[in-house]
C-alpha cells in the first residue's frame, strides 16, 4: 500500500535536516549520509512512492537538474583559459591516465561495460572543496592547484559521458553527425538567448539591477535564474540533447552572462542545498536498496575503487613539482579519489540511457558512497591545517612563497 505523498515528503524533509548534522559529527559528507538514509528508508517506503512516475521521483529529478546547473555555474572557462598550461595539461592528463587504467583493469581484465570503464575516470571537486575549507587551504596556492586540475578533469569527463550517452544509440559516423549538429543548434539558441538577455539588460538596467539585489521582495533574480535554467533544459530536450547536459550548460551560460554575482549565486545555492539537492540524494538512496544480487558485483566494486584511487596518484609528481611536500601531494591526490557527484551522475545517465540495470546502478552508487567515506578521511589525516607553521613551510619547501588568502 502506498503512503500519502505528504507523509513521504515529511520523512524526506526530516532526513534532509538530520543528514548534514550527522555528517558533521562523523566527519562524512552530508550527501553520503543522505544516500545512506535513503537506502535505509527504502525498507519502509513502498517502491511505488518513488517510482519514475511518482511525485517524489519528479522532485528528485528536479534536484538533479539544479545540481547540474550549480556544477555548470562553478565552471569558469575564462579562468581555465587563463590558467597555467601545466595545470590544464595535468587535468587532461589525469583524465586520460584514469581512463587508460580503467580500460585496462575494468575493460580488459574484468570485461566490464563501457559505462563502468568511463566511471573509473570520474573526477570531481565536490568533496575536495569542503576538505580544503575545513583544513584552511581554500584560497591558498595548494588549494588552487588541486581545484584547477580537478575542474579541468571534471569538464572533460562530463563531455565524454554525454558523448557516450548519444553514441549508445548510433554508429560512430551517425553519432558524430548528430551530436555535432545538435550541439551547433543548441549553441546557436543559447547565443541568441544571451544576446537578448544582454540587450534587455542594457535597455532596462533598472529592472535588471534588481536581479542582483539581496533584499528584493519578489526575488526577481531567483525567478529569472530558474526561468533561464528550464528554458535551456526544455530546448535541450526538444533537440534530444540529454537534459542533464542542458542544465550543466545553462549554468555555464549563466556564469558567463552575470560573471561572479555573489548575491544571486548565494541565494540560489541556499535554495538548492536546503531542499532540492538533498531530496535528489535521498531519492537516489531510495532507488538503491540493498540487494543480495549486488554481492555478486563485489569484485567489480573493489576493482573500481582500486582504479579510482591508484590512477589519481598521477597528480602526486605534478604537485611535488609545484613545490608542495610529498605529504601534501598525496593529500591532494586523495581528495580527487572521491568523485561522489560524477559517479551518481554517471549512474543516473547510465540508467536512463539503458546502460545500467538496477544491480549495476546500485553497485556504482555503493562505490560513490564508499569512496566518499574513505578518501576524504585519508585526505584530512594527511592534510595539515593551514596555519600550522611547520605545515606551511613544508608545503612550500620548493622555494615558493605561500599565496595570500583570497
């Protein structure tokens, strides 16, 4: 028997409130706790209440789109283009190395499917940021080096993931033609949209000034931001580009239009993180119940954890070359071993594209959870707090001075 929708929402809202508090106590990311709570609630909430046609599932998908929009909002191509060539090359090299190791171990030795092979190259900075923040390295040169490498790798991975989602339905020539034409149409549409936005902004600056105010009573900025997001997502759906890619690119477009407008970004992030994104992780947990059949995939789960950890060690020599100590360099590598957001994204796209059945979907989610519990703890053990004079001296023992905090 299905439960009342309001009752299920009440349960999930309480879980969204409790999850991050528990995470702070046990030093585990709140999203991981939300996933685990969702898995536990799947025992008491009937599956009909979070099926793909349910209200709960639809709200979770909304949270997923908003999450991808925020990921796109964090991608600053101007910063990437203006970054040191070495950092960009290292970010691309990290993806290529990780994909090569994954292809050898998961593809060749274990005979896993392409989506599993690509998952081995998943690298994101969603877990890296809070670790750097807690340890005091946000805004310092070490934190900048790690985040820049991770961001480049994340952008490359998202491109590869969306190419794979299209390639699964067509041969290589058709894939290239379709993807190229659709992307061209998509960017033409977004170019027109941006031009209209910029022209309207210059003609009626008084109204657009309200977009960035913190105290606007009708929240013009948030309304306009969500309107932009879903217009772009809707168009992506019309031309059959994955909606997750549409949401991601909507964030990139918005970042390019408004620049670093901190007020609107903070309000948007507050709305998203208070309900919609936790609801997404909770629904992912609900759809990942513990199944005995998943135990048969334990060797594959273990291999994916090995690939995710070993391949990231390629950044250690680069960080050492940048003047950081061996301990700091290994801490930087450990932070990049927990690609929670991208593994969950991979599982979601893999399921919607027909790559993953329930068992494989659950297995990748388990890897996301395990990696986000193990590796951030290792990183925090290795990474001394900034302000420890000895730690700062060791991190710049190559002769470079620490950069001032921004």
